[in-house]
């Protein structure tokens, strides 16, 4: 019920809705463009061209992860001060409110990236021209990256701005978070894109190792977020 309330509050914000509409329109245009004759002749007529196009799609999706992260995480924590003040009076407290914000951010990030990713894969028949293990590997990697970015951003906001400042990041801290996010996305993107260049030589061990690394980083971000929870709880006692 409380998550439903958070969703309603989010949907009432015109800037959030406009951002989501922009992302949806951008995705629709790209899906339409991917079916054009020019693109088919340039990229989809050879195996190397297919993988080149696939790399560009992944880079665009990484950008969407970045945009949705700032749309969801940074915006929600900094704009809903009154809700956090009321949350302290509820049994779940501020910790429960933060968990709901994170859950909503994760759901939105997944909905922004995964349907778009699989639409591009299926509509361009990548599943028939590329190794399915690599397609699944990229999908799971995008999932973990979305979870890592939203979770770490939540930790950063909680630890750097803290709840008594209403979770408002200063300009310098916001720039630092932007830099951290961009650098992280570049690192994660390289983990996925580099194996594309060596797909014939890549083994299941390579894919499993990268997924294990991403899963470990996600667990680390959850650990840091739990520490931020405890910091807030200790300050209230």
C-alpha cells in the first residue's frame, strides 16, 4: 500500500512524467530507426556490423540507466521532504521509506531498460544472428548495473546529505555523484562490450566471472546502504 502511495506521488510530478515520456519517445524512434533500410544495409548485413550495432544499442541503454538513476533516486530523495518527515512517525520509520524509494527506482530502471533491450533484440532478430548466451549475458549485466547504480546512489545521498538536510545534495556533491556514475557506467560498459570483440574466444567462464563481479559489487552497494540506515537509526536514538 505504501509503495502504491509512492508511485502515485511520483506520477503527480510533471517533470518526472515528461522525463519518462521523453525516454519512451526516444526509445520508439530508435526502434523505428533500427528497422530502416539504410540501417539494414549498413549494419545488419554482416556479423561484424550486427555486433557493431549491438554495441551502440548497449551504449544508449547505459545512458538511459544514467538518466533514470538521476530521475528516480536523486529527484525522489531531494523533492519529497514532507514525506520523509511523516515517515519518521510510521512503524517502518525512515528506513522503510528509503527502501520503498529504492524499490520504486529499481522497478523503473528495469522497466526502462529491459523491455527496450529485448524489443531491439527480437525485432532485429539478433537472437538468430548472435550467440544467445551473449544476449542473455548482456541482459543480466544490464539488470545488475541498474541495481548497482540505484543502490549506490541511494547510499551516497544518505551518507552525504543525511536526512536532517532533507536529502538535498549540494552542487559539488551532485557533480561528484554524476562523475562516479559516469565512470562506473564506463567501467561496466567495458566489461560487456570488450567480450563482444572476442566473442568467438569468449567462454562461459568469462561471462560467469563478469556476472559474479557485478553481483559482488551490487552486494557491496547493499552493504554500504545498510550502513547508511544504521547511521540514521543511531542518530535518532
